[in-house]
C-alpha cells in the first residue's frame, strides 16, 4: 500500500473533509444528512469542538483520503465519558483496510481523551461497516427501526458500543 499516515485534522483540511463528506451524502447509505455541507460548516464545527472532540485525517502519499470524527455524545454532564465515532473514506479507498486503521486510531485517541463508552451509529444495511466495528470490539446494542427517512424510504440504524 502507498505511504499512509493519520494525523489530527486542522481548519486547513476543511475543504477536503467537506468534499469527502459530501460524496457520502450524495451517494446515500451512510448519513442521515440529506443536503451537502459547506466548508464553513466544518470550519464552525472544528472551531466549536471542545478539548475532547476532534477530526483525524488519513493521508496517502500526502493526500487526505479520509477522516475520522470523535464527537461528544451529548452536552449533558453525565455523558462526559461517552462519545460518538465515525469514519468517512473516499469511495475508491474503501474495502482496503483503511477504515479499520482509522478506527483503531480513533479508539486510541478516545482512550487518551478519557472516554469510556464509544458509540457507532450505522445504517443497518451497511453490513461491512457493522462487521468491521464488531472486529474492533464494538458490540451490538440494538436496532432503531425506521428511525429516519431518506429518499422516501425508512432507514433502520444499528447502534454499536465499545466499552474501554
């Protein structure tokens, strides 16, 4: 595989992060967001992160091809040890083990940041994502039936958790 590295994302990465995220929004199947995001959306998100939220970028040969997100689960104090994790890769970089590499990195960062409970929300028909999370130690919590609607179709979401 090409020369790859994972690093903390910066505001300078917002354009490529937006592009990758919008590819997933337009393709459907991995996000409840139905309209594309702007660069300003991600700039504002990153500017408003607390000290335990972040984006990591995956580079191959110096080019960002994916990103991972650690975001607080809730702003309620009792949830301060819980976060949500998510990975987004360029479609042509999927099924190459890069998502697993990114998720492992996020898990390590979550440990460093003092999280105890990690949550992943995955479209239930995305069996590849469910399986790779399971291989990384996430376990099934349950399925939210018809929790969202995309293109006039009900979507089920699988909730998975990893206790550190």
